[in-house]
């Protein structure tokens, strides 16, 4: 064994086993103590057992009842029985993590009392929310489902909470959608009722024209002209006058009748389309559908899931075993550096745990880049026959080679030499860090946050709706509006006469307001402020200004479209009125009403082909006059009738587009789905004092240690030179 120790400088498993054997009793006692201690600490006396319940569910593909049930695309893209995909699962996770569901669960099960949180505590809500998040976990499975896991000391309560969260998901998501659907329904309803009222007014106008004698312009014009030709041929003056009176009424009201009739026909088609949208919006606003497919319901667990005592005991025991070896090695190294060999009784460890043999020394060499330094092991041949570990220890001694070109020294020796200085420096830095991180020097800040999803918007280019929302939320308009509304210049104590006033204000705003995208394609708004109420108000105001900004952008664009259609409608209406007026002139001054019918009758009278006795009594002067009017104005009559028909169709189409544009312009939508609403925090989020103290102590102590190394090297260099 001795030969093996002499022949190797590097690690040898035999050396390690000898080391463990020498210290077997201390190591065994420490490991055994850790074993029993972990059993006791992991018992219900110290750790409250918790039971686990889980719910597994899939999201639905479609959220719109009308599209799923009433739309023409039913069975193609909007299958009500289709499971949701990645996007729907992410949205479901975001809603499950919202404070809408959290607050309902906390209130229903009185979790503040159940978790044993003091209601008089200054940070009661922070502790409540942290405990809630530790006990209730949401995650997505590898199969695109969503898993709800609830831990609680009451097995039945854990199952009830898990199942209730799944139930509340429906009501929460439906409430969010109803908020939009009701507004959409009110918009469609107002436009539907408006168009329905206009159609009713047109029908009333047609009824009034029918009372005046205009029932069907084309057929009436044909029949009156035929009868007029007959009466003229008969020479029936009274009959001719009566028919001419009818023709005057027809000439006066025929144009409006045709215009209203054609427009009414078009408006009824639009009313039918709008009615279908009205019915769909009504279904979305009044009816609900489940928003999930439950795969596995939660049930009362029979055995606890936390803590895993065997894991705690195993890890604690193994850790104690390894730690005991490390500590004994450190102790052995310190003893070696101090050149204090334990006596035959085994030193202080053996006095405590029994006589186990001598202390096997570790031999260290600090050599830098000098490869000639080595461990030297010398033995005494006269004592080679002795087998006790006490005598074996006397066979070894160590030698430290200090001849390095960089004058490097042993780190452990430096720590021991400067331990008082390093300890004083560490304590001083800890105290200073604690003082400078206190409210006297760093103003505490509270965080308020919101999680939102975009709605009722469409991307302008290749960006997603979430990316568009991020861009708008970070716009200068919203930032400036927040600055003015909350007077952030005074709140941040910035002098308005300062040269870089606006740049400084903008910088502080960017440091206190963080807007980013969540992993679930939502948008997170985080606001830090020294006043928790102001932080919450700013977060809410950002959402309000976002709605105003999007509404303004939409209204500006839709207003341009509305004005364009208004100008077009005015021109069409003016053109149509002038054509109708000219048609009325042709009817009243020249007696031209219906070209085809009157042309046929003129031909019959001129050629004497009128049937019956009327052929002998043709009013030739009137016939020739009418014939002359037809020859001079007949073409204009045909053109006017064609133009009026075309203008009426174009006018109706343009009016429909105008009403659509005006509906878009006049809608009062919101453009945000609030998943988590901001609330005033009860505990500061900045600064994290313990982290500042820890980093400061580590950094300062390390720097002091580096300085100690430099001073020690200089001392060694000076001693060598002398």
C-alpha cells in the first residue's frame, strides 16, 4: 500500500478508500444522523402533506356560435366538434392564468384563510397570489391539450378546485366574448332597424303613389296609350281628356315610382342579408357554448403526492455523506497547512468519535507553470514493519515549493492568513449594501401589470395582430397622453426648464413601463411606480388610450371612405333628379311616356290599321303632332329611360357600400380582450434588497481577495529578493 502511495502523484482510488476508511466512524455518524433527520423533517410534523388532482381538456376550434351553427361554411372550416390547435391552447393557458379566474377561485374557497395568511399582513395579497401559483399549475401537454394541476392539504378540495377552474373557464371566456358580441349586436341591430325603417318608408311612398293612381308604370303606360289611341280614333273627347289626365298623373309620378320601386327591390335584398347578420349577432350575444372538451375530470386522491419522503431521505443522506467527506478533507488540509499532525489518538475527531487510526495527510504543491515541482514522500525504513495508522502517518511529510516565476501562493493559505480582513470587509459591504438599498437611498417601486389580447383589428402588412398591438402600444401618442394625464414630469420630479427635459422624461417612462409579448401570443403591460395606485391607473390608462388610438385610426380611414361615397351619392342623386325632371318635361310638354307602346299606336293610327270603328275616326292632327314629337324627342326618351334605370341601379349599389362604410365608421368597438386586469400591488417589486446585498458581498469579497493575493505575492517576492 505504501508503495502505491509513493508511486502516484495523481488521484488514486486506493488513497480515497483509505481516507474514507480512516474517517469511517465520523462519516457514518454524520450520514446516519442526516438519514434520521430527513425522515423526521419530511414527516407531517414539519411538512404538510398535499394531495394532487388534475383536469385534462382540449380547447375548441371555433369561438363563434353563429359561424359554427348558422354560417353557410358549417361543416367546412367551422366544425363545432373539432378540437383546437396550438393557438387555441395558448389562448386557453393565458385565460387560465388570468386574475379573472384566480380571484373567483380565491373568493369562492376563501383561500386566504385556507392557506393561513394573516389578513392584517401588509403583503397578504402577494403571499396569497404566490401560494396560489405554487399550488395551482397550468401547462400544455405534448398532445396540445391543457392540464390543470392542483395541490392541497385537503384531497377533496383539490379535486373541487381543479374541476371548478375548468367550469369557470367557460363563463370567463364567454363573458369576454359577450362583451364584444353585445356591442357588435347593437351595431348590427341599429343598422338593421334603420334599413328596415327605410324600406318601410319606401313601401309607404309606393302606397301613396298607388293611391294617386300609379300602380305599375310600364303596364299602365302601355294600356293608357292603347286606350288613348282608340278614344282619339273614336273622337271621344271626354274619354281623351280623362286618359290625358291619367297620363299627366303617370307622367308626374311615374319617374319617382320607378326610382323608388327599383331602389326598394335592391334595399330588400340588402335587408335580407343584413337580417341574416342580425340573427347571427343575436345568437352570439345571447347564446353560449362550452369552450372546452374535458378529457379527464379531477377526483379525490387517495394518497398524498407531496412530499416524496423517500426522495428527500435519499438526497439528504447522499448529500450528507458527500458533504462530510468534503468537510473532513478541508479540515485535513487546514491541519496540513498549519503543520499540525494529529496525535496517536486520532486528533479531536477521534476523541469525539473513537480511535480510528492516524490522520493521513494530503500533500499540496503550488507550482504555477513550474513542472519540476513535485510531491515528495519519504518513509522511515526502520518503522516500515509497523502496521498501525499512527505510525504510517509519521512516514510522510510534505514540502511546499515556493519557487514559481509568478510567485503564486496557495489560495487556502491566503484565505487563512487574511480571514479576519475578508470577514470584516464582507460584513462592512453587507451593511453598506443594506443601507444603500433601503428606502433612504432607493425609492421602492410597486408593479402593476395587465395581460391583453388584440381584437377587432387586422394586420396592415405581414405582421401579426399581436405585433401590431405592440407597435401601437409603444407609439408616441399613447406615451405622450400618459405623460400629460398623470403629469409624469412632476411625478418624476423633472424640471421643465431642463435642457433635456423631454428626453429624460421619455427615458424614465421607458424604464418604468415595459410592454412585451407573452409566450402565448398575448401582450403584457408592466408598470412600475412608487405609488401602487398610480401604477395600476397607468396600466389601465394605456389600455384605454390604445382603444382610442385604434378607433381614431379606423375612423380616419373609414371617414375618408364615407366622404367619398357621400360625394358619389350626391352626384348620382343630382344626375338622377335631372334625368327624372327631363323625363317629366317630355311627358308633360310632348306627351311622350312609353316609347314602344306609343310608337306602336302612332304607327297603327298613321297607317289606318286600327281595329273596329275607331279606324274611321282617327284624330289626324293630334296623331301628326304626336308623330312629330316622337320623331324629334323619341330618341331622347329612350336614352332617358335607359339612363334612369342605370343610374338607379348604380345609386342603390353605391348607397349599400356607403351604409357599410358608415357602419364601420360609426361602430364603437373595443379592441382589447383583457385577460388579466391591473390591480394595485401590496408589496414592492423593486429593489430586491437581498439580491443587492448578496451580489455586493460576493463582488466586494472577491475583489478584496484579489487584492490580498497581490499583496501576498509582493511580500513573497520581497522576501525572496532578500
